[in-house]
C-alpha cells in the first residue's frame, strides 16, 4: 500500500472514530445545517443550476410536511438548497449503518425510519418536531424511482398530517435523474427544476382509520401527478 493510500485510511479512521465528537460540537452550535445548505447551493450551481416555480406558495411559518417525488439521491440536496426553512428529513434506517454517512445524517437531524410502514418511535419524533412548528420532509415512494416515473405512495405522510394538523406541501423535482443517475456517484451537468404546489390542509384527528389514510394517499398522488406533468 502506498503512503498516500495509508494516509487516506488513517484519515478515514480518524474521522470515523471522532465523528461523534464533531456531531456534538456542530450540532450544539447549529452550524452543520448552514454549512450543508451552502454546500448544496454551490454543488447545484456548478452542475447547471435550479429553476424553481411556485416558491411563493411555501408557508413561511407553522408546522409543515414536505412531500416530494424521488428520482435521485440528489433530491434531498435540492430541497435543502431551495427551501428557506430548516428541514428535518425522514430517512431509511439502513443509511444510519453506513460509516460517515450515518454521522452526517445525525448531524443533519434526520429521523430514521425502520421499515416501509415506519415505526412508532420515528413517527413520535416527527410529530414532536411538527408540534414545535418545524418542517418534516419525506419521499413517500419509499425509495428512488428506477424509471423516473411516480411510484405508489406509502401513507406515512398522511398519518403525520392528520395527527398533527400540519399543512402538506407537494413538491416535484425533475432533472436530478440526469445530473446524478441511479447507481452513479458522478455528478453530470444538467438543469434541475422544482415545482411547488399549493399547500394542502387536512382536519386533525385523534382516531384514524387506514381507509382514510389510503383515501388521502390517492388524493395526494393525483396532486403530485398534476405537478409532475405540468410545464415549468
């Protein structure tokens, strides 16, 4: 192994071992989110920029659930760069098992979801954030779309909306699939577009039937399909 390779391994292990310390320091200072937001904007500017439509529809205060399609691993970066409010993402739990990536997610305050149907602890944490007037973002397709088209939604967002009374903001991101294709980690030049829909409100309920969640899911799918097919 060359000296350069050995140095790289040593640096990786150093970061891995001390990541928890960095998490605590940066988390307490609230710096990491601002750093990631600035870095996201630089990355998108270098790859071709983002054209945003409907940003005036974004509620500036109050609890909010952002629901987005998922065409690429770059989608959260786009939301982070374009949405002016602080976002807490809900992310698949397996990502929290990857060294360094796990620490980045924790620094960003992401909430792990431990199954396709979610779990009680994760949803309680998300509801707590919404009760404090925060913003939760999730991708109800459950993963990156293999062909770029919308896939059936999972109803977790609907549960959060009806339990919290938070507004739901449908968002469609296009172009990220070309900039960062599925299975690739190499960024390519390309124009990205984000289309923000009208905020949706649903009555707060204590007892929720699955049939009602499925009904809301179908309603949102129709709204998202309109945004997906709309011109920018």
